[in-house]
């Protein structure tokens, strides 16, 4: 396959420029999921909230921790993890789900990827309400470091788009990958420090965090929410992930973009 | 000025995940396209949907695509729409293409008619102002009345068809690609749909339509192309190609 870098780059640029369309598609998708329910997307927040509060108190007890310290930690971590996990899982079906569009007319497919990231960000916004409640209960300080949540989320967004494109591409050709990704993420949730802190892992298992990109994605959102600045190492790892991810995606997408309609 | 140039295109559809026995079954059977082995070890299966097709269209051309089921008409339309990039050969298209295939992109049964007009319209490349300007006309043509503010799932089949057709034909196109079956409905609607399609075609620079209906092609087209098994059998005037098509059907 001859790479068409200009086509791939134009796809991302035009896709982003079509924000009116993906904004609407993402919004409609959320409304569709919760149609005719009274509290809408807050259902996700409610179930996540109950999960966090119940688990938070039980496990704080189990590990002899102060609930006022453990609960905000668990909550912020779960929100960040949830955002990342749903983006990755929905990334696998982004093109498969968009088949009716893709087979109808040419358009920048990345539009569908922007839409996935956008609608998960909206859900995250709803879930943030849980954290606000928890933060009030536990007196989590609001500091200048809290503002770092903005670049943290920016990293999630920028990386979410390439992840959606790359996984969407691979999964439309190899349908097993979706299942593999879902299973791996399930395991990763228990290995990545979300339910427990990095320090509890000890030095030997520290590798599970230091080179675990998922951990750093969680960390750059979680730490600012808790009023702390994430470590420089986290930003560095994410910068590397962003550069490598986008490069790999452009290389692959420029070769196989045109095959997507054939694979669906 | 709109133009379409297609140079010697071939389209192969890969088939993945077919079981061994299924593959054998496929080989022993003849369908529309040619099923062939492909790849370095002859281990991939592909259906050849189009082979060495060339054509050239300019302003004012109205091309009718004729052929039996599986001849490659819809695939050719989708290549012209830019959906499929051909396996080999070149396609050069100048002008805004409006593909009017069977489904309306993004039509959501849970949304109201009005919301669907906005979503589909945006996807078809209309600006928000354009949609708002045209929405009352769309609503009027589809005869939805107050239903326009109700979810589409409450509509009758005919109403959905009318709505989809009205949205799709509200655009100001340069190149119109029509797959037959877009305008189905009761007799009265068929007559109104024809008028609206006439107006759309008049506004357009180039029309390509795939149809089994000789009457429709005689009515709308000034050129025709006969496809069989993915290859061009004949290209030329409407009457001669239709004659060839009828002869091949009679055989």
C-alpha cells in the first residue's frame, strides 16, 4: 500500500473542523442512550457514585485507612479510569458502528473518533458531580495545582483521538482485537494503582506504574483533582506516548484508511 | 464545471473469515462478480466487483447504469461517490457529489422528524442556515404536519420514506448519484417524487442512475452503460444499450 500522508493529515484536520457534526452526533448518542429516563446520563454517575462510596468505605476499613483520605483518591482515580476505559473500548467499534455513514459517502472518518472522545468527555463532566460531593465531604483542598486538570484532560483528548483511529482501524479488519482489548483493560484496572496507592505496591512492583502509560493517564487527572501536581515523570511519559502514538497512527492510517470501507 | 473521469478501474472485495468448507462452496458456485484467489499464497479470497471500467462524463451528461443483479452497478456508484477507492485505476471527480442511496445517513428513529432533518442535512453537507431555510419546505413535501415534532419511530413506513427522500433531494447538487429504490411509496407519492427528482436533476450538472427500469432510464438519461459481471459490455446511446440489455435478459 502506498502511504497517502496528505490524505491522512487532511482527514484529521477536516474531521476536527467538522465539530458541528461530531458535536451533534456525540450529543445525540448520549441522548439516545438515556431517552425517556428522568435523570439521563446521571444514571451512570449514580451507579458509579454508589460503587465508589460503598467500596470506598469497605476498603478504607480493610486497609486501615482514613475514609476521608481514601474516598477522594478512589473517586478521582475511578473517574479518570472510567473516562479512559470507555474511550478505548468504544474506539474498537468506532468504524464498525459508523458503517452506515462510511458506506454512504466519503467524509473524514476521524470525525467519528472526535465524536467518541467528545461524548465520553460529556459523561466525565456528569461524573465530576460525584467527585464534587466527595470533595465536600472530605474537605479536599482546591489549590493552584488543581488547574493542572486542564492539561491532564487535554492529554486524554489528544491521545483519545489517535487511539480511536488506530484501534478502530485494526478492529474493523481483525474482529478479535476488540475482545482482547476489553479483557486486557479489565485486568489492567486491578493492576494499575486505582484502588490502592502506588506506594502500597512496594519497590519491586513499581514497574507496574513507572512504565504503565494507563497509570500516568489516570495520574494527570487524579492528582490535580486531589489538589496535587502530578510528577514530572508522568508528563514526560505521556508526551512520549502522544508522539509515538500519533506517529504510528499516521503511518498506519495513511496506508490503510482507504481500505476501511472494504473491511466493514 | 463538474466532470467525472474514470480510468480503467478494478474493484476487488476481500472476503475474510470464511470457513474452508464455505470457501469451497463459494468456488463451485457462480455469482455476479468473479471470485478469485489473491495474495502471495493464493490464500485470500476476493470478489471482483468491477474490472477495467472506464468512463468520462461532463456537464449535462445523464448516465443510466443497466445490468442484472450483481453486475456492479451499485459498486460503480459507490466508487463515483468516493466511498470505495478502487483497487487499481484512477477516479477523478470535480464537483460536489450527492450520493442518494437507499438509506438516509444518521436517520434516528428516536429523534423527532425535525431533529433528523438537521442531522441528516448536516451530514449531507448543508450548513445550519441552509437547513433551517429548507426545513419548512422539507416538512411540507413529506406531508408530516404536526408529526414533524414527534419521534420518527411513531411514523408510518411511508412517512419515513417521504422524509428521507425529501431531505436527500433538498440539496443543491452538482453531481447526483441515484440508486433505484430511493423513491418508493404509494402511487400519489411516486408522482410527486418524480416531479421533485426532475427538479433536482434539472439543477444538477451530472446524473448517474442505476436502475432496472428501462422507462426510468429512457425518461431521465441521455447516455447508458451496460454492465455484466463487473465489466462494461456496452456504452452508448440510451436506445441501443436498452436493446442490448433486453436481448441479454431474454436469453
